[in-house]
């Protein structure tokens, strides 16, 4: 990373002071968190079609393919898309910023937790305790019955997708429901999705809320969470409003923060975290 501008340097210092004084840290992560690991963030239709040119040729956008109806209409195509993503996430190595966050959390008096809209499982892969991660939109690493014949949610570990990337089609058999034998789908909240089974995420959210009730000086480190899908930002602002927390927002394009006590860093996740870590070493 190049030397920070004076404004960035001051932002790093303010963020480091907030983190050093916090009794607990909350990592609030959106799609931008994975960009430095090489993952696509699907920003805009053009960006999505660049990542999945077969869908671009058919003019199928993210909203159409990321829906339960896609599994009903074209299961090979829907599982071609999600199977490719599942294989990609399984082989992706989380970037170094995840390790920095883990170290900071270990040093906080009450530790920390993660709230993320990402379904990729990168925090677990980076060594974060799964008990302290709330995946508010679900996880691609878990499955449910497309027909909702029962409320079960099970790991996708046994499914090894083989995808024709040129056509975005699944070549091998898709996963099946162990009870009815029908098609399984990812346990992810999709667009127009009234059938998402929430039990796994509700358990995660309940543990997070119990922990939040114990903290008094939380700092939210928000990474790569934009306004197009505002779930993560809504969580960050709730912590500020209900717990009197502080916010460090790292976002290359939408970094503005509410209030004067919070910190805005207009960088990507990894560069922002490295800048703060350097300031933390000086503060410490």
C-alpha cells in the first residue's frame, strides 16, 4: 500500500484509537470484503455478466438467476451458477485482512463477532469462530429442500459440482432432499424468496443479540457494505443508535458516516485494514 494522504493518515489514527478503547468489536461485512481475495462482488449488471458471460449472452441478470424460480424453471442453469460459486468459495484463500481482524478481536476485552450479508463462508475459512458469525442472508455451504417438504437444513459438503463454465450449466447430478428426493437448493435468502428456511440464521442472530447485551463500548468495523443492499449498514447504524457504539466504515465509493465521532476510510477492505493496523501498532 502506498503512503497514506494526510487525511487518510488521520483517519487511520482515529480508527486505531476507537478500536483500542473498545470493549468489543463487531465486523460488519458486505460483498466488498471479498474483492481483495479475488471474489466478484456483482456490482451492476455489466459486472455480473463479466463474471458470468454465459448469463450475459442470454441477458439473464442477477435478480433472475438468484431466485427460487430459477431452480424450478432451469435447475441445471441455476445450479450451474450456484455450483460454480460454491466451488469458487471453497478454493478461495481469504485475504490478509481477515487475520488482522482476528488479532484485534482477540485483544478486545469482550472479544468480537461478525455480521455479514456474504454467503461465501470466508470468515469461517479464515478461522473465525462459527458461533460468533451471523450470516444474515444464509450460507451457500448449506442446503434445504426446494419444495420445503421439511424444515431441515444440512451441509453441502457432499456435493461436488461439475460446471460447464462456457454455458453455466451443471454437468453432474444436483443435490437432492434426503426426505422427498426432490431438488435441493442453497440455504440462501434469494430474490422473491418466501421459502427460505431461517432457522439456522435465527440461531446465529440470537447468540449475537445475547452477546451485544453485555457490551458497552462497541466499535463496528464495516467493510465493503454499500447502499444497494442496505442490510449490513442498517445493522451498523442500529448498534450506533441502541448501544452508543462507534463506526469505522471502509468503503472505496460509499464511505460517508453519520455523526462526527465515526471514521470514514475511502479504500478497499485490505488497504483500509492495513492502514489501521499500522496506526494501532503506533498507538499501542
